[in-house]
């Protein structure tokens, strides 16, 4: 049986040494009791450092960290999952629904008949950026400041920020950005704006594999939230889900970005902060595990039942790369084989 490193090499170089379908990737996993810890970068040392503290723009993988912040505010009674968000965000007092476009290509709207709630936001229905804004309104803190005090400092995370312009030490450790053009890889640009004015809870963080593992372990070990709240997050909350049940309804890129390594036969819904698989995946994650992705082929999963979390970070666009999903799947199998 080939070693995991050999499997990684074969997936990164499926056509031999002359081809490089996957650039640098950093993988990490941890379990709740701390008996298993894995963090390793794979790539070409001639191109860049393979240290595991390489900094990545994690894009929509930010959403889960924002959800942890939101649920802390829910536990304190500062926010309510089912209240109208306009109680906190008055700009959403009378939401309008886009219904189409007229003959002059102007948008047409109709008034919403139901209020938008925080639960809607956390099930990726209406925008996690606004959920982050709600944290800012009720705490009178910038979202990044809140995360530092109540999440990052709790588990000794130092390398996480919305503002790269304020952390030149992190900018110096940014890994290369890549773009796939056919089967060729070309050096690209980071898709994030830099500098930024807002702390975007839906997709603005920069961090590393090792720092994200601290956060995911903090969730598993109940350092941020009560067990009752964690159990609530890892339950299905989306009422109407017919559009999620057929992966073939999406292009390969969007399918992989949404479902990542979840097989097409596995039913899904949304928990609070990510997609959940409603049945177990053999030799891998339990039912009701949370997962999501980030634009540059960043992926994570948290298995609350088995106490396992994993993360895959790269800086490759377009999103939802098929070869990346193959490697993510192989990595998840490797993790569970070595823990269970």
C-alpha cells in the first residue's frame, strides 16, 4: 500500500514530474483529546518555503469563525437567532426581493413577506457579512477586535487578521497565488482587496493551517461555546432544501465548492456555519459534520461526534478544483484511518 506522501505526490503530479496540476498545499488535522495532530505542506521547495505557517487568504472559510462569534453573542443574549435582523440592522427594515428585469434591463422588486433572521444568515441563505456586522453593532467592537479577544486569544492564535496592511510579518509569509489555465499553472493575484476598510465576516480573514487547527480544536473542546450551542450548530436548520439534493444541478467547479468531498449520494442540509452531511460517510466523517470551502481551494470539516477536524489550504483559482477534491478526500481517509 502506498504511503500518504506517495498518494499526495501522485495526485499533485498525475502525469509525471513534467506536469504540476496542483501547486503548494498545506494539510492539517487534529482530534479532540490531542492524541492526533498533523500539519504538513507539500510543494516544490525551489518555488517557496514549505513551512506550515504559510499565510493564506481563506476567503469563505472565514464564515465559520464568524459563526462562532455570533453564537457567543447569542449565548449572552445579545443576539436572537429568530428575531428580525432589522432590530439590529435598521437598513434591512423593509427588504425587497429581486423578481427579474424589465424591457429596459432594469431590476424589478417586490416587498418581502417574511423577515430576515439571524438563522437565515448563518445557514448561508442571506450573507454572513451581515452577521458579522451584527456582532459589531451589539458589542461596539470591530469584528476583528472581537475575534481577537474572544476567540483568537483564548487559544493563542496570533496569525489571523482581516487587515494584511497592518501585519507586514504575515504579508512576508503569504504563499504564492496560482491560477489554473487548462492544465497549466500560472502565478496569479490574490483575489482579495488589499487594503480593506471593513472586517468582512463572510470572507475576509488571512490565517494559517496551524492557527485554524487551534480554532477548530477550540470548538471541539468547548473553549468558545457550550456543548448545547455546539450541538445546535451541528443540526440541520434549512427548511427548504430541494436545490441542494442533486449535485448534478451545478457545474463541477461550484459543485466542488459547495459539497467539497461529500459524495453525491449523501443527503445534505445546512447547519449554523456550514454544510452538513445528513448520513455518515464510510471510513470518514460522521453524520451532521460541518464543512465549507474558500474561493482559493480552501476546505475544512469538523466532525463533532468523533471529535475530529481537518483543513486543506491552497491558493489556487478557479475555485472547486477537481484534483484538489481528490486530494482532500484522500487526506480525510488518511486522517480517520490513523485515528480510529
